[in-house]
C-alpha cells in the first residue's frame, strides 16, 4: 500500500470505521479487527482491494426511507496488524489512534502462536483486553 493510500484509508477509518477486538467464536479470546460501514459500496470495494477484507450487505428493513448499507470487515490477524502499522501515523481521531497503537504494541506479546494459554499469559491477555476497552 502506498503512503497516500494508507493516509486515505486512515481518514475513512477515522470517519466511518472502528478498530476493535472481537471474538470469531464464542469460546475464543478476542482478536483485532477493523470495520468500515458505508452506503457507498464503490468506496468499500476500493478499500477491499487494498486490505483483503470481507464485504457484507446490511439488511435494509425500510428501503423506502433508507439507503442500502454495507460493511467491510478485516479480521485476519496478519492483515489487521499490517494495516494498522501502515495507517497508524495518519489516524487523527485520538481514540482510534490509541487503540491501533495499543494493539500494535501489545497484541502479539499476549497471544501465543499455538493459541494455548498458561495461567500467567491468560492473565496478561485478559488485562490487555480490559485496558483496550478503557481507551
């Protein structure tokens, strides 16, 4: 991704996106994700070409009053971390910048590659999640 593309995506995330931790399955620990919601499908398709996210259509219960809406979700850990590394210098919304930097600084330290946690590491993982949501 070029620098100007990273800055552009950071602006979109600042305005319409979120940086969070989510569970893929009920019994798993949270992992980082980036979501962008918009009624402009063309915009999300462009971002998707740069990020490899998954584009979903939201259910429109009242099409006479509301436009169709879409969400781009990026949940692959390696993709999310790579994107955050590239866009974090350009994020302007304080909460989103702090969340991105918190994930970049701490996520891999508290997440074992094999997914198996000992007591100490599990405590660190839970502490990481709690502090993230305090941001």
